[in-house]
C-alpha cells in the first residue's frame, strides 16, 4: 500500500516537472516580432544580392563567349572586352564576399529556420 502511494507521488512530481519543461520550450519557440521582421529583411537583402551575383555570373559568361568569337584583328574591341571581363570578375568577387558576410550576419542574429 505504501509502495503505491510512493509511486503515485513520484509520478505527480515527474508530471509537474515535465509540464514545466514543456512551458519553457513553448516560450523558446515563440520569437520576438522585431527579430522576425529583422530576419525577413536580412534574408530579402541576401536574396537580392544573390540575384545580382547570378546576373554578374551571366555577364561574365557572355563576355567570355564574345572574347572567343571576336577576331584577333579587332584589337580595340578585344581590349575593351578584356577590361570589361576584369571589371565584372571583380564585381562578382565582391558580391560573393557580401553574400557570405550577409549569411554570417543572419546566422549570428539567430534567425530561426534559415535555408542558405
């Protein structure tokens, strides 16, 4: 009889402890609306920068194709394409660095459910 009482009391304490853990986990899941808004802004900025990076990559590919097709006798055009290639490559490199920096900022700020 005493064993049944002891088991019952232990079960009540364990249930109360489990409920307390559940309450704290629910509080952890809920996020601050300001944080959520900031996370949306950061991810939108990152997505915009990724689109720019993709456009630069396309421009670089187009420039390389034009360089292949341009005759060697057209030196002025080739030199312009070469300088354009260097400029686009530098912009692409800077854009890639900015995207990496944005990703690190998003992760550091603690945005939930981030898909990079």
